C-alpha cells in the first residue's frame, strides 16, 4: 500500500491521545500545547485526540476544552486530523460541547462510552447516535470498559456502524475475539486503544493506533504502523519488541497521563509534569520501575 493510501483513513493511522500541558500553577498552558502538537505531527502523527482521557478532560472546564481544540487546530490544522474529546456521560452536555467544537473547525469527535451511569446497551447506542446526529463531523467511538465500567457490546458496535457519521472505533476492550468480530462485520476503521496490542490488532485489520506512548516514541510508532501496512512483519515485530519496555514504562505502573508527562519532562519537551487533582505527580518509588523499563529500552534520560 502506498503511503498516500495509508494516510487516507478518516483520522489517519498514528493518533496520539495528547496530554494537556499545565503551567506550574495549574493553568492550561496553551503555548506548550501548541508546541507539543506541532512536534508530534513533525515526528509522524497524522491525528491527535485533544482532551481525551489522557488530556485530563474530566478536570477541564468547557472553556479550557474549547481553548485546547482551537489551539491544536491552529497549530496543526491541515497537517493532521484534530479529534475533539468533547463527550461526557451527559448526552446533552456532550452535544453542546461537540457543536461548539465543530464550530471551531475540528476534524472529528471522540465519543466515549457513557461512564458511571451504567446505561443499557440501548442507552449506550442512543447516547452515541444522538451525539453523531448533532453535527456533520465524523465520529470515532471509544470502547473503554476499564474506565466506563461497561463495554460496548459487539452487537451494539455493529449497529452503530450503520450510522453514516460513525466511521471509526478506538478499541480498548482488550478482547481480541470480539474485536475480530467487529472487523469482520463492519467497515469501521478500528484503532488499537491499547499501545501494546497495535501489532496483533493491525494483523487482524485495524488501521492503526490511538496511543499514549507515542508521545515519547513517535517515530518508532510511525515506523511500526507503516511496516504493518506494508506487510513487513519482520520489521513490525522488531519494533514491537523494542517498544515493549517503553509501553510498560508509560502504561503499566501509574496513570498514563502522569507517566507521559513525567517522561516528556525528562525529554525536555515539557517544562514540568503538573497534573490536576485527583491525579498527583509520582513519588520516587513510583518512578523507579519506569526508569528501569526505560533503561531496558536503552534510554538514558537526565532525571
């Protein structure tokens, strides 16, 4: 597959779920957000999720969410797809924020399983379709039972795929068999929502990954995704093994946004690792296994 074809998917193939940088006093640092977005795209991302889970959306005001959408769109618009994390467990609020995001010129919406409420599958479907009906933007559905407490059942996903604006799925279910059923029975562009499952899910037909670890290893993820599209399994497998300790560093020990910000600080990409309560910065004891994983990957960071 030619590179021009690889990049033709609605939301690209390498999408980073961006952190939201903060100043030392906890305010959104829009300048650093613009710099980070540009760097991620320069290094190989063709899509960015803005204020998703990793962007600490649940502790941002509507004004801050919208400010981040505009900031990132202005920074990378035309070079990468900007996907707004504009949805919550409140359908009406999600519609309101999604319409405002559309007015700002984002390229699509990330619609998360409604969490906490624990609706029926009929309620999940109605929630997602109501948001998809509210704008003309394409939608990526986010199935994340570990955070939402409920899955989006495969039968529900198959029904949702009939909606003309629901075009993609970020799959963080961790159930390869069920994802296989989605791939076999829909035309959705499926993205791995688990960094470590990028290779096996792409082997089954996923188009790429929505990644947290790609913040700190963008070029390696770009090469992995491109190798899978090219059918170069040997290269993809080598990169998968190289990335494994980095993925563990980011995703296995502490909350992903916390770990990503800490490593970005060590890489001199961000000036600090500030997060908002209820997230807190890691202790030295929590950082030790992260540093050990990065050392296993051959990384020697100044900490």
